[in-house]
C-alpha cells in the first residue's frame, strides 16, 4: 500500500511542478518543429503527437511545422533517382518537387489523423494555403538548385483564424513564389519564420541530438541554457558543425526577432517536449534573450 501511495504522491508532485508553467503559458502560442529521426516510426510519432495534444488541452496554442526529408528521399529512390544535396539543401527538379509535395501532404494528413484520434481538432495545411509562405527561389553560392524556396514573407492570418477556432494547425513546409510555382522550403526555416510571424512564446525543435554541446565529442560540455549572444559566440567559435550550424543560426534569429524562448530537444526521447516545458530542470537546451540572463 505504501508503495502505491508513494506513486500517487509522485504523480501529484509532478502535476504541482507543472502548474506554474501551465499558468504562465496559458493561451500562448508554441511552435513545434518536428522532423528527422523523431518521425522514424509510428510509435515515436504517436508520442510526439500526444505531447503536443496535451499542450493544447492544458491551454497552450500549439502549431506543428513538420518535415519529411527521410521519406522524400525514400520515394525519390523508388522512382530511380538519387537524392542530391548542396549545403544540406535538397536539389529539387520538377519531378522531385512533385514527389516532395505528395510525400509532405501524406505525412501532414497522417499527423492530422493522429491528433484527431486523441479527440482534438486539427487542420493540415501547407505554406501554399492562405499565402502563408511567400518565397523567392533560393540560390546556393549563386547556384540554382531547382524549386527550393527562400522565405520572403509570412502571412499568418490563416493560422490565427485556425487557433481562434480552437484548431491545432499542422503545417507542411511548401511555399509559393511570385511565379505561382510551388517551392520546397527547409522545415527549420519555415518553423522560425512562422514562430516569428505569430509572436510565439516558444519554438521547440525536436531533433536527433540531446541538445547543444560546446564540444560534441565531450558529453560533459552539454549546455542546458544560453543567451542569443552566447549562441552567436558559439556559432563563430568553429565548434558547432554539420546540420546544427544552420539550426542554431535559425534559433538565434528567432530570439532576436521576438520569439521568447527556443528549445532544442532530442525528439527520440519519449515525451521530451513535456519534460522540457513542464519541469524545473528540463532536458534539452534552452536559448533565451540576453535580457533574461540574470533572471
């Protein structure tokens, strides 16, 4: 009986610890960027969707921006093409663009269904809807890599309308150019631009690593919290490499443009989003504005 009682008390303590966070972020917008290995299997997907749905049910206003890179590559190889990347961006010819749009829409509706199964209203859209993401063609070092979009303007009207009507918006990273062509948009870029446009309180990246390290080869250098200026210093230190560099750049830009807090989390850990948002210590890396350093 004692053991049972302890477990019940533990649950009560967890809820009490979460209470100030629930109060603080009630009716606040939280953008969750979801992709990479966190999307690798259905159980992981269901856990992430449960977390975001819980945020919605306790009064947050979440928006999911998802990727689909691994699945796009799988379908590209199915039609006998080889996936090509320049500086981490997918070279997107007309056929690849067609595949990318098909796959992203498929992923989008699967996530909508998962949310619906949990009894929450969700709407799946892409950046093409309501002119949400207006883009220019992105050139890499002056090189044309096809239908890859650079976000020029975000019109968040549709997102605000959906949130107002109590829907959970799920956004696929596709944009429209002035030429009315469809462009593939980097999901991290889309999440940052959307978070900035809707004045999100939080932007959470569910990634393939635990968070940030000063030195990725030394686990003791884990950084649980840093300011935007410290993040800038880290970017220029040369320690941060690979796919984390553009991600960190995106994070600091989001903070400088009014997003209150950015979280980098390991999406492969069950309920990492809830642990980061609702506990005193969190488990990932939080990037905060400079003025909050001494708070």
